[in-house]
């Protein structure tokens, strides 16, 4: 468990774990502007950065070394949301690929039936053409629908993540925009 040294306004230093730091802040006993650092670290940070109620991500997109070593909530959330957005984008892309495969496979089967039917004569030709077109539709349409459902799942995941990022009490507006790639 991470331990932190907090310097109170009267100059006294207190060592506490992350939960104690967060609880003290939530109860109003610890101010976000007080200096604090992970035990053993040389540089002081603000309590707010270490517990994630202030931004640990600068405007250039880098994080301060002491904020990362302290494992601030903002930095952890940034990594978590990056991974989640990667999964959402991959799911949507897989859905688009499945839709494309469904269209291409349906067209290939229908064209194959058309070519095969053109090489025969009479009523067999019409039966092969209709059967091939039906088979193309039977193959292509369900794959296309499956692709729509997979892509929709990716979009739903993106929307859910956007809502989670937007309502997070641990992130500032510029952090939200960076995470959502806006």
C-alpha cells in the first residue's frame, strides 16, 4: 500500500496511506494544496495531484515524474481509458470488416451462380441463377447483420466510455478532452 508524507500548514509532517489521504481530503481535514510526497521521494507535490482531484497531465500531454511515481488517480484513469478506447475502436473496426466480408461473399456467390447459370441452357439456367442469388443472400445478409451488431457494440462501448470520462470527478476538462481524443 502506498504511503505518503503530508506537510500540514503548521509545518508538521504526517505519514498516511492513500486511503487516509483521500478520506482526509473528502472530510475537509486535508487541503488539496498542501504539499505531499510518496514516502522516500525527494520532490513534493500537491495533495490534489497525488489523489487525482487535480490534473497530473500537463497541456503538452506529459506527466510529471513524481505524479507518475505516486500513481495518481488521474494517471491511472488515463491509462485505463486509453486501453478501453482501444478495445472499443477495435470492436467497431471488426464489425466494419465483418460487414465488408458479408457484402463481398454474397456478391461472389451470386456472381458464381450467374457464371455457372450462363453456361447451362433452359430451365436449369433459371433455377441455378435463382438458387445462386438466394444462396448469396443467405450467406451475405446474416454476415452483414452480424457486422452491424458487432460495430454497434463498439459504438455503444465508446459512448459508455465517453459518459464515464465526462462524469468522472477525478478528471479536469482538458484531461477529459485528451482521453476522449477531442
